């Protein structure tokens, strides 16, 4: 079974911390996580081509809130108004930028 988050914490500096049920901790840059959104507005559903222009995302974007999506993912409400992306637990863990996960 893939790891699941136990806690998700948006820090005051914008970083998003995730504590996983396998004791791993991930720390995400909000800009990078926002630019990795895989929703239909950000990625073409047929070709998989990225539609989101990262240079149009404010560098100071922040997660205003987050909420669980079923038993498989989370969604963030971003300060740039975007709120349609679902980050499955598997995908979120795959985006972990730490050396151990890369």
C-alpha cells in the first residue's frame, strides 16, 4: 500500500510540510507544487502536454487551504485562485523533492 499523509501543514513562509505514515517528511516549495498541478486546466487530458505556463504563476503563490479528496488525495486552494487540481497521495509522494525520494 502506498504511503498516506498523516499531517499536511502549510507553514507561514509558504512551504508545505507533509508527514507520511511511513515516518517520511516532505517539504514542498508552494510554487513548484502549484506548477506541478495535473488538472485538465493545467495539462491536456489527451496528449498529457503541459498547458500551464509556469511563468504566469506568481512566485509568491501560497496554499490558502487544503482539503482531502476521498481516501486517495488532497486538493489545495491556491492564492492565485486555482483550486481544481487533485494531488493523489501517490503523485504527491512522487513529487517529494528530497534526495531520498529523487
